């Protein structure tokens, strides 16, 4: 059954609320809602509902479709609240709010039940009398009469089927301000309403004392009609004319063009903003003022670049003892470079890494090339045996194409960096034997700091004081003199504490070696040098190779 319900209204300064004070029971489907005397500017229309008048939904936007889609399955009770929001009390208004829905009317009074076999004791004529009927009028179809041309019209709005009668609602059409509406269906047979316009309203005049008239002329046409003709609005230099709803907008913010009367050959002596020195008045003539100010106040800044690079490091020193097994960790890191606008980071110069490439002293069997987009790669070599001389390791990173650079005004600048490779970074470890000397105890040759056997020279050693039978000494690995080093000891200098200078004992580099007796030791093979002159106090010596 179709049912209509008038909601209770509560009015506030910024809100008008409608609600049902008692439950709407056994609603099957909402058909539509109706607003009466709705006017003004409403900021929002919302609804919320509840099945128990305790737990409510959130506020939602009110539309016919939204209400019609509410599912009432197994929901015998229904409360609905409608909220209209306005800026203030005078900005909008609404009178009543109706809800039309399909539902069941449940009445437990047995007196209303009809005995279908005996027609409830009434004759058939009783039921043929429409005055005794309840519910909507059946089998009635309402539609707009078809129009005889391509006009769009229609006056039927909606119907309401109540328990006692059906109500049909039609839109009314009226005229005012020189427009009249008459029924023409009995004259033309076209089932139409005739809308007539009084031609006297087709005249116009300009109001005010402005410099220009928009109204051009009134042209009298047939049957007393009048055509109003208006001039068009056209923008000039630096002006813009546009339409925004019912308003014609004339915009002069463009400011016109630069049209100086200066000699066109006059040039700027220095750069100002983004306009460089040497620019002439003629060069700028006709430039839109907005562009001129943009160039003055916001000169174009071109980006600067930092190219991509990689770093390569390990956890060992440059010198290691020959024969020692060591664990080496190598770290190769990739920096994608940068694109800067002034001091502001814009983007990376290159794309991601694509491959980390290595070389090592063992024909590239120790470090492994890796394809990855990561910014670093770490590899560890365990138990590597140090050999004599240099052991070289290198790293290089391949990268993908980088992003496009832009200047400060968003224009393309230069081009993206093509895919490529960083420069090669190297690490070098040199295998050496340690030099020993009586620098702590006159009877023991103590290991000294590691020195390059390939480049080390002027090696200073502090020897302790000699005692009876114990002479100052030092030991040099025999491999210092053989391949690949080939650097024999050629002299020994002694520091003169009185003159503060280094001197060769005996007066020459060759004679200095005669003050030291040399013998060959083993495990490993060393040359031992023992001082052979008079006992002396603690002394500083310097080895020359």
C-alpha cells in the first residue's frame, strides 16, 4: 500500500530539521519525498536513519535516489531525520516535508476482517460503490498529451495513493510581465497551451551617461514585434572580455604592452633581473607588460649539475704483511648525482644503478659483478693470502638514463643524462715484510711500523744505547733487494744532535755502510746489519734506498 507521512518540523537559525516522532512500521520501499515552498540558497540537504531510534547512520547527502535505495529487509521499524542547512534565518526557507512509501498496514482488530464467502454480509452493490472503497484507485494511467512539434513540455508531476483515495499532482503554468498563457487545444486541435508575448516589451534603451552605448537599435518586425540589437564587447590591448554566468567581466590586469617613446637604439648598460645588458628599447617594444615584469622580477635560472659517481673502500690498510691470511670487506657505493636550481635540489642527475663491476688480483675470481638498483654493494673475501708487491682492486657502476632538467620557469633545459658508467675507483694493498731493529732492547730486533718496499725511503729508526758485547742493529728483508722490489740499501745516515742535521758517518753514502757488518739470516730471509764501531749512546739513524 502507498502511504504518505508528514514529518515533524523543527526550525533553527541555520538548520531546519524534519523527523518522524514515532516509528514508520513495515516500510517496504521509499517512493519519493516532497518539499513544499522550498526557496532560497540552501548550503546542504542531508539525511540519516535508524532502525531502533538509538543507533543512527552518518549524515548523507539527500537525494530521491539515495532514499529509494534504502534496504528494509527484516527491518520492521524505521526512523528518518532530514536536515536542511542555510547561512542564516532569512537566506532560505521550506514549509513541509512529506515522505511517500510502500508499506503494510497491520491492524489486529478482527472487526475489520472481511468474510470473502459471504461478502461480510453486504450485497454486491455495496462493493461497486466507490465511496465504500479503501486504498488507491486502481488501473489509472496518467501521462502528458503528445505534442505536435519538437517542443519539450509536460505538466504532470506525480501521484500519491492514500488509503482512501489517490491524489494526482500537476504543475501549473502561468505568465506575467507581458507573457500570457491560454488553452489553444479547442482551436487548433494540437493539444497545446498558447504562450503569447506582448510585443511592447521588445524595446529597450540605455540607462546612464556612459561613454559608449551597448544598445544599438530597436528594429520593428512583423505583427508589431520588436527586435533589440546590441553592440558586441571586444577586448583591446592588455584587456580581456569574458562572461561568467550573468556577468560580463572586463579584465585589464594584463597591463598592456611596452610602447616607450625612447630611441629604439638605446641599450641597457647592465643586466637587470632577467634582461641582459645590451638589450635595446627596440628589442623590448611591444612586449606585454606582464612578461616584462616577469623577466625583471623573476629571471630565468638554469639548473646546475653534479655528475653521478661511486666510492670504493675496504677495511684494511694499504700495507699488509706478506703471507698473512686476511678477511677483506669491500664496499662500493653509488651516488646518482644531483640537479640543482640555485641551492634547491630539483632531481637526480642519473637514473638508478644497473650493474656493479669489479676487477681483482686473481683474474676477477674474487669479486663478483652484481646487477642491482641498490645504492651500495658489499662483498667480503675471507682468507685472502697477501703476496709481495701491489694487489689492485677496482669498482665501477653502470647507471640508467636520468630525468629531464628544467629551468626555474619550467622550460626544458639541456637534456637528460644518457645511460653510462662512473669513473673507475681503485684500491691497492701492498704486501711487505717488516723491518726490525734494536729500538726497544739492545739484545732484540723489534718489528717496526710497516713501510712500503716499493717506495719507502729515509726510514728513521731510534736505536737504544749499546752495552758491552751488545751492539746496535737492524734487519732488512732480503726481498727488498730482489724482484719486484730491486731496492738495495745504499747508505745509513746518523742524526747529529749538536748540529741538528743528518750526516753520513765516514763522510759519504758509500763509507757509511762500512760501519755496519752485514750477514744473512733466515725464516724469513733477512739481511742483518750490526754496528761495528765504538760503543755509543742511543742514536737515530735513517736508511737510504
